[in-house]
C-alpha cells in the first residue's frame, strides 16, 4: 500500500528531512505534484519553504568611529602666552574664543598685546578680556575712520589718544559716532592739550555721557 497524503499534511512518523530529500522528485511524480496542488502547506514543506535550515546574513560590521581631531594652538596665541608667561590652563579657553573671532582675529591680537604690555598682571588682564569676549563687549584694535583721522591731524593727537578714541567710538553706529566727534571737536578747539583732553573724555564717551559745554582753554 502506498503513502496517503490527505488534507492532514505530513504522514505519521515521517521526518521533515525525508520530505526535503524527495523535493527534487516532486515535479516528476504525478501523485506528489497532485497532492502539492491541493495542499499548499505540503508544497512549502517539500520545497523547504518553512525557512528551516536558513540563517539570516549577519549585519555588516560598523565602521570604527574616527578619533576626534585635536587642533594645534595658533602660533600667534602660543607666542602671546610664552611672551607674557600666561598659565597654559587658560590656553584651551582662549583658543576656543579666538576660533569664533576669525574676522577680527588680527585686530584682537594686536589689542591684547597692547593691553598686556601695560598691565601690572598680564594674566589677569587676559582673563578679564576673555570674559569680555564671552559677553560680546570686547573690541580689538580698530582702524580710525577718515573723520577721526582728519581730527587727529588737525589737533595733532598722539598715537595713544587716537587709538583709544578709535576703540571707544567703534562701539557706536556711524550716526552716533559722528555726533560724538562733533561734540568732541568743540572741546578740542578750546584745549591747549588736545591729546590729554581726549584721554580725559574717554570714560564719558564710552558710557554715552555728554561731554557738556566746552570750558575755557586748558
């Protein structure tokens, strides 16, 4: 008696592997082909469609993360620290601040050299200026505009007075800057020591306080 393949599926006692070994012969065996057409589950088992014996391909290995690049300090910054004997613990913080000030880098460095040269504590001065950079109030070395240069030549201002006046006025918009220059010139017209007069006016100009009425020649 032959094997019966009713709708029940697998014949009792027969192992799955035995069916799979017979799978190549299914197409040439009319009886098996007929059973397969009437029983899709049987056809799947004969052809290994249950997924038995198969394993999923392992995922591709993840690329190792690239180590973070460590940027070398700018040579100009290193020179500043070496010259004024600044504690290296401030180097990373200062480097990070200056990387954000690419446009004004040269003017900032010139201003810092000037400030630290005259500071009793260069390191303390640098730390103070770093705080100003963090709050957005630090202004580096500025280039005097034509109006300021004209007044400087007219009243023979010394380099320090011209430079400091330029730095102070750089905080203001062009309209307000022109107004301060006009007010300042009224005082310079009656001063016998224009450079000293400018230096004494810097605090008021920086705080936005009017210079007041010009006094007698000084």
